[in-house]
C-alpha cells in the first residue's frame, strides 16, 4: 500500500497497478523450490491427460468382448477423446486469460476426474464413447494451460530448462499408456484402467487446489487493483484494463477466428502444421497398428503388447535430451544476434529429425513380419520417436519465433489440426492394415512423411524471403524490429511484453496509496 502508483485515482486518470520491485506476488519472484514444485504438479497433470488417451488402447480387447462391438467402434474411444482435445483449448485458453489460470485449470480438471470416473462405470459402448469425449474436452485444459503457468514463473534466461523438463510429460504419456493400460487390463479388467486414471487425476486435482497459486500476471494485478479500490475508495486499474478492458466475448471471438485465418492464409503455418499433423497422426496410428502387428501377429497379451512401445519411449527420451542440448546451440546464435536470433535457426533439428522419422517408419514396415525377431520392429520405434520429438518441439519454436505476436492463435490452429489427425488416423488403421497388409500399411505414413520432408528445408533456405511476402509473418517481423530498436534505446529496461503491460515514459502524476 506504500508504493507510489502512476495516476490520480480518478475515473479519467486511475492509479495504474503494476509490479513493484521484489514483489512477493510476482510469480517470477517465487523461490526456486516453489517454482519447481508447481512445475512438477502441472507437468504430472499434463502427463495424466496424455496417459488417459493412450492407456485406453491397452483395454480395447476386453471392451470388444464385453460390449460385442467392432474394433473400429471401440477405437472411437481414443478418437473422440482427441476430438475433445480439439475443442477444449479453444475454450480454456481464453478463459484462463479472462478468469485466471488456476481457477480454469482446477475447475476443468475436476470435471476431467468426474468424466474419467464415470467411464469406469459405463454399461454400454455408446455411453463409454460419450464419456470419453467429455473427459478429453475438460482434460485438454491440462495440455494448454500448464505451459502458460511455467512461462509465468520463469524469466526468459532460466525458462529453457524448465520448459525442456515440462515438455517431456506429454511425450511420456503416449508411450507409457499402452504399457500401463495393457498390464492393468490383464490383471484387473478394463474398468480399473479408467478407475486408475480417475484416481490419479483426483489426487492431482487435490494437490492443485491446495498448493497451486494464480500465476497469470494480469489476473493477479487485476485482483490487487480491485482490492485497493475497495479499501481506499479510489480508482485502481491495471495498464491493460485502462487501455483495453478485457471482454471475454472478444477473447473467445479471436480464439475461434484468428487460428483459421493464420492456418489458411499463411503458407508457412499451413505447411509445417500439415507436417506436424502427419507425424502426430502417425504416432496415434501406432495405437491401432501395434496391437495388429504384435498381439494378433505374434500372439502377445495386451500387457506384453504394450511393451512394444519401449522403443518409442526410448526414442522420445533421447529426443527430449537432444532438444535440450540443442538449446545451447540456439542460445549462442541468440546472444550473437543481440537477443533476436532468426527464426530459421530453429530448423536444423527439424530437418535432422525428419530424416530419422522416415528411417524409423521404413525400418518398421520392412521388419514387422512375425518371421522376423520382435526386437527389430520394436527398435524401429526409436528413430521414429526421436525424430517425432525434434520435429514437434523445434517446428513449434520456429512458428512461435516467426509469428511472435500471434503465437497463441497459431499454436491453437496447430494443436487443432494435429489433434484432428490424431483422431482420424487410428480410425482407418484397422481397415488399412487388413486391406494392404502390415508391410504396405506401415509404409503409407512413411511416404507421407517423405512428402513433407522438404518443407523445413525450403523454409530454412528461403524462409526470410517467404516471411516478407506473408502478411502476418511480416507484421510479426516489424513488431520484433520495434522491440529491438526499443531495447537498443533503453538497454536496461525490461520489455513491457514480458509482463503483458505497457507503461508511459514519464508519469505526470504519482501517488502513494
């Protein structure tokens, strides 16, 4: 209350509430142990949701036997959850900006617990499929909001390692899920797979409710402004609310419309999003393909069949490690460029990883016959998953760097198309493998990845010229130039973009509240 705020405290000239030095409510000022603890909670939430999608595949066979449905109908339980992943972020991301990250995350995750729990009690396949959709819809909040929470807490210079650790969570889920689901289904039945996921999510909801604070700066400052207005009777507003009041309807409008504009009017966004979607869809195609290759073809049980994903798990962990190490190379370029590395410096790992994806898929297609030892097709998952991680992470970084002020909208478009591909690919997997055979069916996604392989090479060579011809990419580049020139004029001043607020150069009025 003893801080001097800009303004006069009137309706026409309100006090502007901003962070103060060593502000204990500023998430970036949290002690290290608190930031690490909060990061761990939200990372495990993200892992839980990604587990929920893939663990279902380990329980499909018992469901088919109990509900007397086809494999195509049963696999809808995976696809409909991914459709929930498509719709959910369009709602939860703007809600987290309007009402705060904590309340949005905890509220929606509690509903994820509810729908996961009723999945375990489903009495027919139709109700199970509906429940899975709603579980995906509400659980998707844990795939979009935690990344913002991590970014809220860590300064740019220390955020890299935290984000590298955090991003391993959604990659662990798809490979661990079939193993957990398979063995648990064999031991206790498919209902316990759903029950286990609900119990895990329930524990995480409780921990989040008890310990997670609000980390979104505008929400914290808005709450402070309301509290100070109530206590003093004067007018306090955040800089954001003073200039552009938050209107939830407008936030949702932008969230629903702008992603589509970026997707279909920006060739860079469209090309790389298609590439990432093909790779992402291929991963989820594995959930339909591996049971055919290893359980039907080799007679493995659901639990042992889940172990076929060990190669995928190893590849993903290796990819995360290399991605973190590559950040050292990028930071050298970043510093040499005065803090504004060209977006194309993100692309070499994408090209490198794309080659590994093609090798892994070709290897799997050539060696997945029952006459060939099981180790070969299992190990083929290593290069595929290694390349998968590099393509997804580094393509995302490139798009964010190239469209910095439109990052939220383009990543929403990217996530939407990726989830659609992930939902659709498993649906035609069973038919494709029966009609084409396990070798040619496994080669199809390899040919698709090969067709997309030139995209990052083209953008690495011609990216700057292409971005100049793209409306939104050119606008983002101009914004970065303004930021760069501003930092050169005021080298000791932190960019207003890091907090989401703008400040006047020299305030005319200051007041002690």
